[in-house]
């Protein structure tokens, strides 16, 4: 805050609120907030409404609480005046235009709101060992649910049916919630990186893509696997082996001090050189923690220097609209020497006999 010239900062994203205070309430939709933190050099304040008053007392005991009836805008002037804050940072990516206007309208002329999105998110990039252990457990729960689901696959099941079966197994296995809506896509649909499960039925001779994850103690997992429904053909094997090798080459590049663009390049170049240029359109990976997509990014667009303790996904894919797609995704911790892969699922057991 000092380096940005801020007297205080407003934290309204659910993940950053939790990270800094322990207050674990969710924001159920974009126009509803469970509250905000206001932090200065000397003050820790949490604002919320009466629904969360008891929860705040139990989970955010270090913070002074202010209970509002009409939203943050109704109490912000009194708070920032009391703590003598003139330059106030806020999370522009998370604050709605409506709420922003309600705050600005209450401030004095000499008070200024300044975008300050990366202050907390950059604190969260490097995970401590406790966070890493929690994420490992989230991955383990997700993997066990996948293996259980895989055993029950039958020809004629729809993508939606498989997604529901997987979600039940994830919840029953200890997942608190999904990290994101599961992606289950078969046949040509698997060429859609963010396919929505529909009524298409799985059948022999087609690829079946899974992308799934759960939250455990607030932290996310994110994994992808692609299965061959029946004995894999030449096309499937060529694509699968290319993606698998591309992922291995990228993981070899992950270490403390590495450039994220170089990690992405290792996978992308291999895919391009093996006859699939232009068929891997998205970035190689992203950070995972309290959010399923957070810093750093592994992409060809923006470079990041990797640091020990960061957790990233490595998820190359090849997508052929006329046939389907293959994506393989593991999560890895950046270490001093080489990456620590957190997933345990084998890439060899990918054939499903329907």
C-alpha cells in the first residue's frame, strides 16, 4: 500500500477477504456482496450486513466490524474519515459500476478511489506448505472421484449424465463444492476447450474429455484427462502422444526463475512441429489457489518469472473440429530444481472398453 501511495484499501473479492481475514462467506452473484475489508496502516475493519454479523465475530476476530443496512456506500464516508484516509485503493476487477458509484457519491472532494487490483493477488501467488498440502488433498479427492466415475461409464450415457455422476462422486468424496462447472465432452464436442455437457451420447471410437476440480478448505484443484472410448485409432494415438510429450517438455522447464513464456513455448513448439500448428489456441496454464484461475499465467502473450511455491496448471491440448480434441492437465509446484507434479493419475490407463 505504501509503495502505491495508498492510505487504505477496500477488499471486496471473496477470495481476498478470506485470505486476509478468515471470513469465509461467498458472494452468490455479482450484484450481491457479503461485505468488504477496509485496511489501513493501523486499522483492520470489516463491513457486512446483519446476515453475517455472528459469522464475522467467529471468523474475523482481528477486525473491527461495521454492520450496514444499505451497502458499503452508506458507511464508507464515516469509516475513511475516521481513519484519515484520502487515497483509497479498490479492486476494480471485482467492484461493480453500481457499487463504485455508490461509494464515490459519498466521499469528500479530497478523497480519491484508485485501482489497486494486484496488491493482494500478488501476495497469494506463492503458496506456503500448508496451502500446498490442502491443494494436494483437493487433487486427491478429485482424482478418486474421477476413477470411480470412469468405472461406471457405459455406452449411451450422455455428457450431462456423466457430469452429474462425477459431481456426486466429488461431493461424496469430500469436495466442498466444484472449482468450476465440470467439462465433459465427447466426439467432436471435445474440440471445444470449454464445452458445456449436453445430451450427446458417448460411443465407441470417440474421444471423451474430462476437465474437473473441487474446492477443499477453500482451495481449488483443476485436472483434465482425455479417454479413448474403445480401442484407440491412429488419429487418437498421434494426438494423445503429442499432447502428452508436449506437457512433459513444459514441466521440465518449470523451476524457480524460469520465464513463463519459455514454458509455454516448449509445449507449443512441439505441438506445432508435429503437424498440429494452430490447433493449440489457449495458454498453457494458470495459477490455482483460492481461485481456479489466478496468477501466474503460462502463455505466449505475457511473461512472468516463476518463483518457488507457485502452483500452476500445465494443460496443452490439440483441437480438431472435424474429429475432436485431447487435453491433458496436471498441477505442479514450482521448485528450485524441478517442478513437483501434484497429480497421481497415470496417463497410460486411458482406454475405456464400453
